[in-house]
C-alpha cells in the first residue's frame, strides 16, 4: 500500500499541511523541516512521482573496483558511451568513485535527492556491498552493470555471459580441445557466478569433462595467474578460457615463464576485447563485449525507467574475436 502524506505527518508529529508543503518545496517551510520531512518520506518509501524535489536533469555514475582513466581500462568506454548519450539528451553526468570495499558515507536516496540527481548507474560493485544493498528500497531509477537487485526501480545491463562462454568453448572444441580450463573471477562477483554457470553448462552441453581442478578463481588482474596456471598444467589442460582479458594476459605471461608456448602448447581465450588485446604477442583471441554500447544502453534503460517502464534486464550480444592465441590442438596432446 502506498505511503500517504498523513502517515508521514503522524510519524513526524507534524501537521499534514506542513508535510505537504515540505514535499512540494513551499517557501514558507524552513530548510531543516523540509529535509526532515523528505528524509522520512524516502525512508518510508513515499512514491517518487509525488516527491517534487525539483530534481534537475542530472545523473550520477558510481564506480568501485574499476579503472576508467584511459581507453585501455575496462570502464573507460562504458562511461564514455553513457556520457555521450546523456549529454546529447541534455543531462549532466557526475562520476563518484569509491575505493574498494569503502563503507558508504551517505544513504543512497538521500545523496541522490540532496545532489538533485534523477537517476544512477553503478559499475564494479559486488552484490553483497553495503551500498548496493541500499538499492533494495530505492525509489530512484538506477541501472547496475552485471548485477541484480529485486526492485522495480533497479535494472541490470550486461553482456550475455552464457552466449559468450558458449562461443569460446565451442570454438576450442572445433580446434580439437577437450581439456578446457576456466580462470574465473572471485566469489563475490555476480558476473563470476554467471560465467562459471555458463562454462559448466557449455562443457556439459558439449559432453566435455568438468572437474574442480579445471576451475580456478582470481581477482580479475594479471597477477592472479601465477598461482592458478601450474594447477592447470598439472591436470594436462590444452586450453584456458579467462573471465577477462587482464587474466588472459597474465596466463600467457605465466605460461611463458613455465616454458610453454601459446598457442602451440596451450590455447588461451580472454573476455572483453580491451584495445590492448590486438597488440599483445600473440594477439589475443577473446570474447568482445561492446563497452561503448553498454554505456549507451545504460542511459537508454534509465530513459525508459523515467517513462515508467519497469525494465528488469537487458543483455547485449557478445562476439568471438579470433586472433592468434588459440590454435588447433597439438596432435601429441590428443
């Protein structure tokens, strides 16, 4: 049942007229009372359509655990795509970075109201993050990258992990590989869960062997390969699918250190298609997710949500980019 002005008034022990004036920014209500009323209205879940806070056409991108300063970094093009679409539609965009696992200094809805933001876009947060959990009750249209909250005001945008991993495993199978490992991300990432499930489903669908020894977990950085690659080699894998390109770069480096050639001894496939992927040696075969389109898509979703359309999830199609790091299996390895 919708929260009413009368219920807010009773909760704050104010008159109904005072609460109504505060919610409508009347000039004869002092700022302390107005803030008290609006904060309580947000806490109680008062319908945002009735909250006349004079929010401007301003949007906020919140980002944690992702670099975005230059084109080689994953979030750069996502933010660029979002800003491009927003500015073309006369929206201002601010970027608010978080340090990893930083505890929020403010409540999400209060921050959005006080800064006059009408919508938000979150990148890089894990699904158990305290800040993300506030979105369970938000009344502000918000889009998450590769994350899910069960709230009609919150949508998810991403690239179809199932199709992406399916393409990678299917291509390796065409090349003769059957002992295919996955270097995945950490336990607290929803996209890691998606890619693990996708790998298991693809391997099972192609009747390929699956075991815990063929699955490694890292932190989406190059350095995580150092501990995982020796485990894969002990289990005689002939190909490694990585959950992002950075991990793939680390895998190739570690294989070289251990005296293995890519792709002659081991094939490697990444995920993302960062600009650097085409310049590495060997050039990286990878699954491309269009980061520019992810950013544009996030703005598109917000626009539809502003119009009252409750979007749950939008997934873009991935594309297999074939380069030099994957090749037919060495006959001696069959």
